[in-house]
C-alpha cells in the first residue's frame, strides 16, 4: 500500500477554514486505500494536535477518518518526514 501524506490547510480545510468539498468521500477512500500520514505544521510527532485543531471544524463523521491518520516527525522541513523508501503520494 502506498503512503499518502496529508496537509490540513488547502486539503482538509479550504483557505476559508471550511471543510473541503467531498471531504468525507476523500477521507474514506484515502484511509481505506493508503497508509495515511500527517504532513502539516499542525502535527510534529503527535497526531493529537491535528485532531484537536480539526475537531471543532469538521463533522463527527469526518473525525472518525481523521483519527486514523498517523503522525510524522520533522525538524526544519516537512519533507524530512517523508519515507522516500516507500511509494508515496
């Protein structure tokens, strides 16, 4: 299974801070077909920070999928968190 790296702003939420169009469909397919990881400034080693940030912004049904997304760790650049040994998107 390929790895899928997800950001929050511009992917999960629009620039206006609202849920992206078709978000539930996207999250369902993503979490069922990929190893999903956070690649966002809202998560540096602990997925709870991303979950907490999104909890008041997304419907409960979306949060069921959000909680399946694994954390990543990085220091300076988010790309440090990408495992280049695996196929990824």
